[in-house]
């Protein structure tokens, strides 16, 4: 399966849901916002949303500081 994540093309050997993708990227689902094909997703639904070949995702991570 081919996905575009933050502008970079990535190839995965098996289908993924959004939660699995975030785990692969080593990101915590409660610290990011995910946009799938130009739609912002609800974090509680990440495990239910299956990704499809050629989907485009933008993952924005919150960073603390001060």
C-alpha cells in the first residue's frame, strides 16, 4: 500500500488503520491532528479508519515549549 504522509511517499506491506500508522511513525494519537484526503479526523475514530492505497495524510504534532 502506498501512502503520502506529510508530502513523502511511503510504502507499506500490509493495510493499516490510522492508529497503526501513528504507531509506526512513533507518534502518540493524543498529541497529533490527522488530516486524511483533506478531512480532519476525530482522534477517537483512528482505530476504525482504514487507509486505502494512494491516500494522502497530513499529521501535525503538538509541541510544548515556552
